[in-house]
């Protein structure tokens, strides 16, 4: 018997642009990033009751760190990496 398992590449390294307690503010940032050509993600509500919004997400830490440094210089000096497990 042969079982084919599809390996799913998970992109767990998210570069956070902001986190909001008000959904409309999270939506505004999401749409703004989308219009600038980013690949934003609305992450699940965190333990502080905030909706995190990422600029983009990556499958490995190295690529995420490279992108983070570029974003910190050009867009948001307070951006940081969140690992979604």
C-alpha cells in the first residue's frame, strides 16, 4: 500500500506591521499594505486582544530577517518577526 502525503510549506515567520484592538483599524492597515504591493496577513486575535497585521510571511527565519531589516529602514522601524506555530 502506498500513501501519498502532500507536504505543505508553512510560512510561519510573519513581519508584523501593527496590531489593533479595533477591527476597522486593522482592516485599514491591511488594505493600505495591499495597495502598496505587500502580501499582508490578518493573524488571529492574540492573547492581548489585538489583531496583528503582517507585511508578509516567510517559510524560514533567514528570509524573514532580511526582509525585516529592509522594512525597518523603509517602512516601519518598529516592525518585528512573529513566529506562528
